[in-house]
C-alpha cells in the first residue's frame, strides 16, 4: 500500500538542458525571463489555439511585458501585424502592433534589400503578404510576366490559379522567396495543410526551390531580434514546434523554451534533432526561476524533491521518498524532468525503445494529444 503522498514543494518550473543532456539552474534565482534582454514568442500553439487563449498564457505574458521587452514572431504570413495584435488584445494582452513580426515582413524586407524601390512582386497568400510588400516600397502585381520576384505565404483563399501564376513567374526567372515551409497549421478543427504543402506544389512544377525566411531559417528571428534591439544570443525564444521554433533558435544562437501547448510532445522530441535549452508545460515558467534537474544514476533523475526512476522499463515518481502518481507532479516540473529523461535516452540505440515508451507516457500524463507521425520517430532510430 502506498503511503499518503506528501505535498510537493515548489521547485520552479523549468529545467535548463545542456548540450550533453545535463540540466542546469537552481531555485532561488531571478525569473527565467530576467536572465535575458528580451523574449521572442511564437503564437499558434503557444499563446492561442485558434480563437482561444492557451491556459496561463495571457497572464504570464502580461507579467513578462513588465520585466523585459517582448515581441511575437510567427511563421503564419496570412494576417497583417495589426490583425494579429488585435486578436492578442481581444484575449487580454497589452500589446502594440509593432510587437508582432511576421514571416511575410521578413520576406518583404529581404526583397526590399535586393530590388529597386517600386519593383513588382507577385504576392501569394493572405492579406499579410501584399501588406508587407507595400510597407517596404514594393509594388504588388498579379501578372507573372511583370514580377521581379514572388513572395509566397499561406492564405485560406489561395487557389490553384495563384500557384500557377507563381510557377509561371518563377519559370521566367523571378526571384522566389517563401515565408515558411511548415507542413501543417494548427486550427480548432485540427491540423490542416500549411504553407509547406503549397510551396511543394510550386517546386514540383518549376524544378526550383525557394529561399525561406521563416523559422527555422534565420531571417525571421533576426528581424525579431532587431525589433528588440538585442543580439539573438541575449534573447530567449519561446515556441511549441521543435522543427521550427527550437531548431531555429539554436541556428541564430538564441536560448529556447519549448512549451507543450501545440503540435509537438515528448514523442516528437524522441524523433527530433532539436535540443531545447528549457522545457515547460505552460508559460508560467517564464516567471519562475530555472531549477536544477540532476541525473542521479543511469535510471533516475531528480528535480527539487521529486524523483523519477525507471524500473523494469516503467517510470515511477516519488516525492521525499514516497511513491506518488506522476500526475501529482506540477506540470512544469514534470515537463522539465521529462525533457531531460528523453534527451538523455534518445541518442542511445540500446535505450531508444525505452525513450519512445517513456515519451508516450509523459505525453499521456501531461495531456498532450496533438499527434506526431510515428515515422518521424522510427526514421531517427540510432544505428
């Protein structure tokens, strides 16, 4: 019979993961946010999902605004920054339009630096794409023969005719820039095809590949860093997607906080090359001090007074030496532990299947239901 579970003492909300899988930081320090000059935050799957705010996001980010400069960087090019900021304000965030940086803006800035002012650019995507081009002095056209360049982004009303015009312009030598190549986009109804699927169609037709400005490529993060007037190395990037937000942050030298509100869970982490600096269940982690997660031995890890141990291929949790259900561990503390466990195990062929099994259990306990394609995991099995 289990003893009565003790009350778990707060131990912060996140764990910093070093490049060898160890974890650094300690309770009693200033908040995670205070360690940086500013924060770059993703939107879909981090702040909101569809029209609804993700729990704790709004209150946490309003507090972050009081501590450090904050901007939002999104791969979704379909809307203008003003439209995005209006939605954020409707959710309760105190935010100006200038706090939003979109991949359409990053793409338009790239083309404006290369083309003479007034050059014609064919815009594919939602209203955010032509608006970004006009804002930097480029002229939007629908005529492929006139276009010096094509800026392609996502939009709900993109049609086959739009893709055909882009293909013709590119075949005639137009410069081709894609805002992003995300394969999927989260919506209240589930994942839908993202801009990457539309870009693939044009690439197939033209035999060419675009220059991409959205995450994980550098231009969007660099544009956000410029907006915050700080070097990327002094900023914290927050996101839910390992293949864009987290890998992109690493590429520009920024630390990252991976949160579980969107597409990727721990099963995704097993099959990803991404190595996040921090992991958390929700954005309250930004206001807590980092905590130390220590690997005690090959089969056990500790964070504060909570210990996870692997026995006969199963994971168990204990607090102050008393066995408890993992669901009793605070979400951010468990996310920190789980990330460290998965990162420690995933690269070892002998423990890979165990990493998959434990990741599935962590996702279940933490309520992560956004699917991951199993082949992503199997394709990355160490040889």
